[in-house]
């Protein structure tokens, strides 16, 4: 039974889940909207919103934390975009920086699809 287990595993081990979230988060930050499955979008929402909240602070420790969460040297461009472009938009907003819009099911395997984007 799945009582009180809130994390989605996506059929992967811990390292695979982390890699999936990092790649989705980096794509979302760079493109500002992506199409993915509904479960992935809902899980990505909390991952990205914590990064934007840290980016609102904008000091060196928060920049380093964002870079490490996005995956080291690959995440430097994403961290720069979060701190300089995305976070200033939400200075007065207390949270809820992303929106998940549901789409029709995918034709191949009938997965629930969604678009996740910044508000």
C-alpha cells in the first residue's frame, strides 16, 4: 500500500529520479514552458519553486545551492537565468510561480499530459 508515501518514483532509483528532475528543471528554466506527463509536471513543480524561492535571495550561497541542485557546471546557465531573469519577476509573490495545464492524453500510450510553465 502507498499510505503516506508522497514521492513519485517513476520506475527509477534515486539517482535516476534526481537526473530526471534536474534535466526537466533545466529545460523548464531555459525554455520557460515544457510539455511532459502530468505526474512529472506535478513533481517538478515543487522542485523548481524551491529553486526560484532561493533565487529571490540572490546571494552567493543561494547561487551555489541552485547550481548544485541543477547539476554542477551544467546548471550554471540555469542558475544565472533563475537569479537574474525569473526570480525578479516574483519579488512580491509569496509562492506559486508555476502553472500546470492539463492536455489531452498522449496518443501512443494514453499517458496524461500537461504543460508546466511559469506564471
